[in-house]
């Protein structure tokens, strides 16, 4: 059985983002939300297809994704960077 701490160590070593698709009605993929390892810390990010922006999909996805990813990898702090 793989422990959460073991999963976290593997994830940090991989340097690859953990990506979760954002799927809406009838299996339409409109973007993704992801957690990226940064040394011993994590960053959250997302992308929404242009036709679907401004509808709250990113907000909803982050609210759902954060508790799952934080529990799965025992993350206690995650950063978000905003570019305008």
C-alpha cells in the first residue's frame, strides 16, 4: 500500500505537474487545473478555454481540486500566482 507521504515524495521527484481536466456537459474538456512541485513547495494553476472564461469554471475547479490534491500529497501550503 502506497502511503500519502510516499506519494508526495514521488510527486516532488518527478518535477511534473499533477493535472486534472475540467470537464463540463457531455464530456467537453474546457481546460485544466494543476499542482506543480517547486522544490519543497507547490503552486496551483489553471487554464480555461477562451469561449468558457468568465463563467466561474476555474473558481469551481480550484475549490474542488485543492482539498483533494492537498490530502492526496499531504500538502499544507500551496501558492497561486496571478498574471494580468
